[in-house]
C-alpha cells in the first residue's frame, strides 16, 4: 500500500479469531474471495493493495484497530 502499512496475515487471522469470523464470513463482509483470504493467511500470496484495503475496512467497520510500528504490523485491538 502506498504510504500506508499493510495488514499482515497474522493480523488478519487474529482479527478473524477475535470476531469469531470464519474466512467465509470475512469474504462476505469484504467482497474478497475465501480462497484469496486463505492464501494470504497462509503466506502463499501477496494481494493487491485494493484487496488489503477491503480486508482492513471490513475489520475496521466491525471495531478492529490495527497497530503498526512504521510499516510493520504489530497487533490489533478493539475500538
């Protein structure tokens, strides 16, 4: 993402767990395919910036805040 840190696979997994969302739930809320989510969480792909923005937006709408130090994802919390 240009000038903005990208959510990491670990942050995506943690946010889903915190919200008790399955990959299918996240897919429905973000418009990103379940397969793309699974591949990213497994570290098997690097999504487009738009994909990462949609994932982040879906979580933020549910109250998740992502934490970064510079461009490094360091954790999550609830708003």
